[in-house]
């Protein structure tokens, strides 16, 4: 599980690294074989910047969020901001 501070820090590092990263496609990688969570929530386990190897694709890079099932159950949110 990562927190907001680490998420922003990682994304800023990607943005500083190359201009291609600022135009990167964002994807979510689910755990193998798991298509849903009991309550619909996942924790982010890892963030990776990957280069596409396909010729002629619109996006040269992608940012992938690897998720895992919640580490512990959280209470229902009080308010959506």
C-alpha cells in the first residue's frame, strides 16, 4: 500500500524524467486471476513507467498501477469529496 505523498512523488519523478511520460497512457494491472474485490476496493502495490515496444502506437510510454486486495478492511466513507 502506498500513501498520497509517495504517489505524488513517484508521478513527479516520471514527469521530470521525460516529456513522453507526461503523455503516457495510464493503466491498472489486476492481480492474476482476480477480476473483482469483495467490496470493490484495491490497494496500489506498485507504480511503473513502461516503454511500449510496438511500432506506430499512439503512446510511447505507459504508467501502470499494480493493485492488490485490500490489506485491511476500512470503514465505509462518510463523504465523497
